[in-house]
């Protein structure tokens, strides 16, 4: 028996809602991580006087925590999107939403793996981190648009 048939047909349609919902929350969290990262950079590069104030925000620490959460949710959210698609269609659609999603998930792993080097003060790691995350945020905007289009198509068949 196909494993996909183990899931009741009553439940299947509702699986379509989890991924879009989680990804919109994740979009917000990603923008928040961006804000914290920019503040962490400002703190690091500020003059002594301005630094005294900025340092109270603990931006680098908070950025690391929210960034880690963003990575965890992105990995699970992508797997979840693929699982829901497969359960409902018995196949995946190798299109832009799938490929960009997998690409982003790979990039964020590389971006996070630069953490120890950034903490050692390596500028190449910082600039690579910023570059990779700029691509990720850009792709996220694209995923949000293509994701809503997919969602509307699902609703039409509901
Ligand atoms: C998703 C969007 C993310 C954005 C837009 C972003 C952006 C940034 C920016 C602008 C900086 C400042 C670099 C500098 O000081 O010059 C930074 C630093 C850093 N980021 Fe991210 N980041 C993201 C995700 C992550 C993730 C997933 C991790 C790790 C799990 C992470 C870990 C770090 C660390 C450790 C630093 C160095 C902070 C320090 O100065 O100690 N970031 N990030
Ligand atoms: C921001 C809003 C997003 C919305 C509204 C959205 C919406 C959707 C919808 C409706 C599906 C079809 C799921 C199903 O058939 O049940 C889907 C699939 C998928 N999504 Fe998203 N998505 C979003 C963001 C993302 C992001 C950020 C990623 C990855 C980082 C991602 C990765 C995937 C993947 C890999 C699939 C499976 C595609 C396939 O095999 O055809 N999505 N998404």
C-alpha cells in the first residue's frame, strides 16, 4: 500500500494550510533577524560613546538566537511544504517554488555555518553572511508571491 494512503482523506485538505501560515510567520521573523543583524553591526562599528547605548540592546546575542530559530523553521517548513504537496498529489512539482525553497534552505545552512568565523572577527565571513542572507531575503519575497498563487489554486479546487 502507498504510505500516502495511510493519511485520512478528511485530514488531507487541511494540511495545505500549515505551510503557508508558518512561512508568513517566518517571513516576519526573518525581517526581525535582519533588523537585529543590522543593529549588531552598528554596535560593533559605533564609536565609544554611541556603543555604550547600543550595547545594552544585546543585538548580536539576540540576532544569533532569532537567526537560529529562523534556520530551524525554514528547514522544517520546507520539508513540511514538500510533505503536504506529496501527500495531496502523490508527486512533487519541480517548479520555481520548490527549487527556490530548496535553494534558500541550503543557503541558510551555509550562512549559519559562518558563525564561528564571524565570532572570531573574520570580515570575509561577515560579508559572505550578509551577501547570502540578502539573496535569501530576496528569494523569500518571491516565495511569498508564488506561494500565495499556489494557495489560491488550491482554494479554487477546495
Ligand atoms: C536570515 C537572515 C539573516 C540576516 C539578514 C542576517 C544578517 C546579519 C548581519 C547584517 C550581521 C552583522 C554582520 C557584521 O557585524 O558586520 C550578522 C551577524 C551575525 N549573524 Fe546573521 N543574519 C541572518 C541569519 C543568521 C543565522 C541563521 C545565524 C546563525 C544561526 C546568524 C548568525 C550570526 C552571527 C553569529 C553574527 C555575528 C554577530 C556578532 O557580531 O557577534 N545569522 N547577521
Ligand atoms: C511566504 C509564503 C509562502 C506561501 C504562502 C507558500 C505556499 C505554499 C503552498 C500553498 C504550497 C503547496 C503545498 C500543498 O500542496 O499543500 C507550497 C509548497 C512548497 N513550499 Fe511554500 N509557501 C511560502 C513560502 C515558502 C518558503 C519560504 C519556502 C522555502 C524556504 C517554501 C518551500 C516550499 C516547498 C519546497 C514546497 C513543495 C513544492 C512542491 O513540491 O511543489 N515555501 N508552498
